[in-house]
C-alpha cells in the first residue's frame, strides 16, 4: 500500500530499507545479542525480528504487485540492510 501510494505522490522514485534476511543474520546476530545481554527474551525477540525481514525475492514481488510498470532494484548493503529502489516511469 505504501509503495502504491508513493507512486501517486512521488515524482520519480521510492527508496525503502529493510533488514537483510539471510543465513548470517540467523546464525550470528541472535547469539551476539544473547551474549551481550544474557537475556533469553532478547534472543527470542531478535529471532522474531529477523523473521519479519523480507527476502530480496519477496521485496521484488511486493513491488511488482504494487507498481507493475516501475523499474525495481534491490541491493544488499552493509551492515545487513536491503535497499529497495523503485523508479516510476
């Protein structure tokens, strides 16, 4: 909905950011957070937050549904961020 509304208002493009969901996130970040806080609830919350991130395929699919005629580009950025760029024609 946000992307579709952005096409109506924006003049040239939409840029969005999401956490990068990949094996590195699920193997490292929850353990690092647990050892930093020693709290099982933080471990649980970190894993749940990671599950809410979208894969590059999902981001592209959502974008193409919202604005089928736009140019969609998705790049992984450091540290662990997906950058979604949509150019409206």
